[in-house]
C-alpha cells in the first residue's frame, strides 16, 4: 500500500527548481548567470537591470512561490478563497483597512523606475510559474492553481500589508481608553507612559507581518542595529550589525540574495515579493534598519447620522464613502459587507487580539483610522538608489521617499563614515499628541502635513564612535517635531551601548556575540523590588535563593529566569484583575514590566485592581511555584527557561492533521525575551512561546566585506524537501553566523552550483 506521506514528499521533490546547467526562459534579453553557495544563496549577474529584476523574480518564485502569493492574498483580503471560513475575519479586516485600495493608489504614484522594476520582477515570477516542473506541494494539497496577478496594485498592497505590521499606535490608543474606563485616567497614564529618550549617543521601533492567521498587529516588538567607527574597531574600519525582529514564520521572512548588473551591486535580504535588496551591503557601504515605532496612526471617534450614511463635521453632515466588499469563501457562502470611510479614513469594526493576531474582537465605538500610508509607502526604486549612492548624503537623499513604514537606518562605508537617519512620514497634529482617540466631528484635531524630512533626527560620525538604535525614542525631550510617544523603552539600546563601550577594539565576532546577549536590564531592576516585598516561608525559601543570586540573565537553561517570568505573569494577572484587561494590555508586557510596575512598587501606588503589593506579590509567587511545579517538576534545578519558552518555525500548513509535522522546519528552546538584545518576544495572552525573533542576523565588516557574516532563521527554501528548508536553523539557534562573500573571487570560491538563464 502506498505511503501517503512519502507520496507528498515525492510531490514536493518534483517541485524543486533546477539549480545547474542552462535553463531557457521566455522574457530575458540576455543570459543571466546564477551561482549558489552551500546554503542555496544565489548570486545573480546580469548584463542589464531589466534582466536582473526579471531573474530575481524568477529565482525568488522558484523557492517561495506559495509564500509570495499568500502575501498578495493576505493584503487583498482573499485568503478565504483558499482557507474558507477560517480566514474570513482576517480578510474582512484587511478589506476594511483597505490595503488593496492603498496598493492601487500607490502603484499609480510609483515613478517609472519603480514601475519598471516591479513589472520585470512580476514577469520573472510569472515566468517561473509557467515553466516550473511541478506546482509547490501547497498548491497540490489545497487543489489550487497558481494565480500571480499582472496588475501592480496587488503587489503594492503587499508593501502596505508590511507597513501595517510596522506602524503604530492605534491599538495603544484603544488600550488607553480601556484602562481609563476601568482604572481612571491617572492610572491609565501610569500604565502606558510615554517612552523616555535614550542617552545622548543613541540617536535612536519591529516586528512585522505574518502571512496567515490574521492581520499583523501594529507596533511590533523591535529590532536592533548599530554601527561602530573604525576608531573603535580592530581593523580600523567600521562594523555594522543588524537583526530585524519579526513574527515567527516559515518560510523565513526574508530571501537572501546577491544581485549584480552594470551600475548596481548589492548583497543582503529582499522581500520575497519584491525586487532589490532591502538590507545589506554593496562594495562601498552597508546599511541596516530598525522600526522607528513612530506614531503614524490616529483614531477619530465619529458621530454618524441615524442610517450611518454620514458623519458630523464642523456642524454639518458629510456623506461617508460607502464600498461594498464581497469575500469569496471556499466551501461556503460568500460574505458581503459594507466598508464605510469618513474624511479621516475607514471606520473599523474589529481589533486584532494580542501580538500574534489571529483572533478579532468587535469595537463598541465608531472609530475611523487615519494612517500616513495612504500618502506613500516604500518606493522600490529607493532600494536601488540606496545601493547606487556614493556616500551617506546620497543614501539620505534616497531615503526621502521611504514614507511608511518609518525606519531607523544606520550606515557605514569603506571610507570610514558611520551615520544614522530617521525616515518616515509623521503627521503634524493641530492639537494633542496622538496618544488617545480624538473627536472626528471637529476640525480641531486634523493633520497639517507631516514633519519635514530635514527635521527628522540624523547623525554622522558622532564623537562617541558608535550609533545604536533599538526602537527606542530617537528625539530629545525638547524636540518640537513630534514623532511619537509610544516607542519602545530604551533598555535594549542601553545594553548594546554598554557592551560596545567596553569593546575598545571591536570585531565582527564581538558584534555577533552582542546580538545573542540575554541579560535583561529590566529584570535586574525589578527582581530586587519583588524580593523586598516577599517574606520567606518554608516553601518559598529555595525559590527566593535562586533570585537573590541571579544576575538577570534570561539564558535558555536558567532556572531563575523561569521563576522570574512566571512570577511577573501572575503579578500582572492579580494586579490588573479582569481577563480582558490582561489580554489587551499585558499581551504587550513591556509597559507593565519596564515602566508601570517598577514605578508603582517604588511609590507604593496601590495595584490598579485593588489590594496591596505586600499581599499581592507573595501570593503571586505562590501561584508561580504552583505552575512551575506542575509544568516542570518539583526540583527547581529543572526549571529551564527554554523549556517554557520555545520557538517553533512552522509553515501555515503545519496545522493540517496527520501531515503537519512535515511542515515544521525547526523547534528550539530559546533564551531572552522582548527586553534582551536577543529578541524572543512573548504574546503574554498565549503563554511563553517566543513569537517575535531575529528574522536575520547580519554583521558587515567594512574593512573586508568578505569577512561579513549572516544567518537566516531556517533556510532559503519554502519547499520542505529542499536541503535549504532549514539548514541554517541550528546555526541561528546557537548564535553562529556563516560567511557572506562579497567580492567576485570569494563568491566563485564559495559556489557549489552554477546555472545560466538564457533567453527562451
């Protein structure tokens, strides 16, 4: 009897792309050379940019076709055509926000250069779909045809979908409303305070999207980047490091690639659905990004007329823009609904729950969403111009068109320059600071343009000899140009800066070690406060001894880390009371653990839900001990943080019964949390699993670019039968990096496969 699982494996193997020899492809003008190293990372060399973008689309589709189409469908609100009723809430939310409408407008705004890049990339991706030896296994399992649109609107909508996952702060506005209703305005302000500015040498917001299971939340969990001047490195040339943090996913969020054509060369990572290199290096310079976490979204409370066809504005009724949307549902009836838009934006029906998304709750109030993405996203040609620039001034000029999402960009070049630029479009508000919803029925709260690019923070060759960003506030307190109040607290940035200051002659290896540092500065601050409030008892004594000797290191094998993490979770549950408050607020643990709780304990401000800290903290410890003993046993020596805190890289089809394990690329115990340099963020309403991690680690050596190193979370391929499905995951989990050859000689030395695409 045939083995169904082996038949699936054979079907997946049949879809693997050819990697050697000559492949004829309709659409090319001249041949394109492709060399691949042992990790499957392709080096593309073309005689023109037009052929380069075509070949990039062809190659990325050959490895990630299903992922590409999934991204397009998620942005268009068309997942339910594949996944049935499961995806209707996500599709409804996507269509309400209007990613597809934003994408259509954006594609019309693109320059001829951007349109040409995208058209050639799309043509290459479609050429692979036409020429592939067999469809990817996902299409076979779901009995689906490949459907890559020629129109650029859906592709631009994918940029909007990415931007959504990196934008803020509409969800925090809603949390502030909830906290004020339950605990009062003063308590709400203390539970969600503005982020403090970082230290002077931090000029210093990431997460991103997930392709299935719900629209991504805004304001992700962060990223790190830094650059060290040659005066502080062993080589005498700069070192640049970057590890963008995104939601856990499989295939990997990025596609690593090396691109070369006359007038252009760049190596790094690309969006699977787009041309160019988004983060990486050229023969002259390197750049890295983190999310600014600026406030680019506002909620307006609208007053609608009786039939909900108009909104009040300055004493008159303005008709709403009404749009009927129909979601085709596989195996079910189509869902038709109406999207209403006021002058401020779409009127939202639901809000995603937690960081990882996937479930949605209805909104009781009538809120319209204003978002700067409607005026511009990421121009594909910006990536080309960043790589083609001759100096930092040229890169700055290219970054002017990076409108949404705003990014902190660090830069280093072989001439020795290091620099930083904040990018993005941030509204100038007539009143208020954007932290809470405002009345939509008056013009008093409108936007008057955006902060000028030249007024955004930037730095070049600072006296400190290094620059760090980690989603912390980039502005001085007296800066008149408000970027936002809900950035991340600066603990990761402080830790990185401390480690860099102690490295007088920094190396690539030292930067790689910094990227995997698991010391939590917030834990070092909070643990002594908890111990001071907890009387010992026979049962508690061994637990308290663990924390008394603890240095705040959230290593995967740490028992004190387990105790601390479970304890603070129970403190939050008791202090906040109602489950809906815990879910909405504590899912994002950072404000409570890093700001609100330490301040309340220091000031002896009563817990929001009542009681005293003297009673609550010890009771929460007893709760934590109960949970740890139940989950990990009675012996504290076995309370490993990593056992509570795994990361699981699973393809969307891993949820299929019987065959799901075939689509799990890797599982690891991992240290850290959202406040350690090694990002391993938690969605607290789901437990302790890591849901936000470094999606790519990269360290560039500007003294010898061939000594640059990087690693993906799993691997290059989206095919579970590929040797590159998860071949980098063990390196990633252990903190190791692999070589990133840049020069032609080094690329040739590393090449194990050689292929030539030729005109068909």
